[in-house]
C-alpha cells in the first residue's frame, strides 16, 4: 500500500470487493474417468481373478494356521515354540490380510463407480426442535417447583454459593502458611548417633554388616523424637557394604565410609520416592518410581533416569563399642531439589 493511500480509498476498496462476485468458484467434481475394468471386459475379468486369488490366499492362510495348530504342536522346546508361533502368525496374517486386500481391490475395481454428491445439511436445528428444547427446560423448571418454593430456592442458591468456599478457604489459608523450607535442610542425624535397623530400632555393629548386605536404617532412638514420623521420613538411610576395592571415593569423602560400608539417603533426589532396590552385582540402586539409578560404588551418582543429583551421603564411622555411628548430618539437604537450596 502506498503512503498516500487514504481512509476513503480503503473504504472504497472494501465496497468494491463486496460488489465483486464470489472469488472462488466451486470447482465441482473432476471429470469422471472410467476404470479399465469399466471399458475393457478382459480387464474386468483380470480384476475378478485377482480378487478371487486374494480370497484364495486368505483361505490357504487360515488352513495353514489350523494345520500348524493341530499338526505341529509344540514339544516345549524353545525351537518348536518358535516354529509353531511363526507358522500360526503367518497363517493368521495371510487369512486376515487376504480378506482385507481382496475387499479393497474388489471395491476399487469391480463395484459400481458412480460418484455421488451429498450436500451437508445446515447445523442449526429447525425452529420446531429449538422450541421443543426450550419447552423441555421450562417443563423441568416447572417440575422442580423452584419458582413457587421460595425456601427451596434460597437453599439451592446458598448451597451452590457456599460450596466453592470449601476449596477456596484452605487455599487462601495457605497464603499465610509456613513455606519456610529450611526444615528440609537438616535431619535428626548428628555426630555420634548410632545407626539402627528400621523398624526395630536395634543399633547395628559394623561386624554384623557382611559384604553385599543391605540395611534399611533409621537413627537410634527415633521413636522418642517429637514428630518422629516426619523426622523418619527425612532421615531414612540405605546402608550397603561393598568390597572396599570396588569403591570410588572422592578425596574429601575418603573417611565417610567404614571398611566398605557406605550410607546414603533413601529419598530419591527426583521427586522423593524411597530408593531401595539394590542390585548387588552392579552396585546400582534403583528408584521404582521413574527408574532413576544411582551408583552406590561411586558416590551414589546418577547413572540413569530423571534425577539430577547424587543421593546425599551420611558420613559414618564406629564408636568404641563397634557400633556404626553418624559423623554428622547428611552432606547436603535430602530429597528433591528445591528453590532455596544453597547447593
Ligand atoms: S522419584 Fe525417583 S526417579 Fe522419580
């Protein structure tokens, strides 16, 4: 459009357009092209023979499947099961595909080839149907008696108006809730606290932990804590003893294990499921929720899955009686990452 086009020009153009006939003509149907089978009797016969052959293939396939089922029963060996399954599958495939392809070929080559046009009917219902629908609604309202029962009307309106509050009020209450996530930074593990079996609470001696064994661990005396269930949810640990030669330990973590015994948070760093499926040969720990996999032999680093960081480690040692004890809390906050984490 040139710079000196005026509003009047635009209006005039719009009016001119309105005066134009329809821009796109209905192209209609393309000219009818007769098929070979319509004009050539030999082609018609050929198409018929093809359809018959396809149905015959279907018959042979079905018979073949039955023969495979009855005449070649599997003797239980993998090889015979394979063979029977292959022949059965082949027979069924030919039986079904033969019918399908024959039907399509028959329709395309031999059935009548008249093009038909079916106009769409208007979407709008006719006036009588619309009036009937409105009458149904009116009858329903009249049946309910709501117009002449004032108290009932008030009760319905009150119930409908108040019902959303049961959802809205708790949500509004959350606005002022304790959103301080610092409580997730620490657990009840502390220096000298013994590692105990979950759920009995019996403390564990290092000498009880054999190579390859797995212990589900809680802090000793957990049941005496306030809110012990919440504390347990954060403090659960999976402890494994490996051959120390299999362990790959970072320089600053060399003294966090004890003679091959390592302890890691059981809370998945993806979205917090308990990670407790230990694969002894690979030393992999699998989370059942979304298959995050952690390598216990290498700092519980993520080797597969959606988790983005290693499981936090609980540094451990033994006390003078030989019981396993924590050296401190976990090395970092347990569980899924959250927005106020420092690391
Ligand atoms: S919670 Fe463990 S992988 Fe998702």
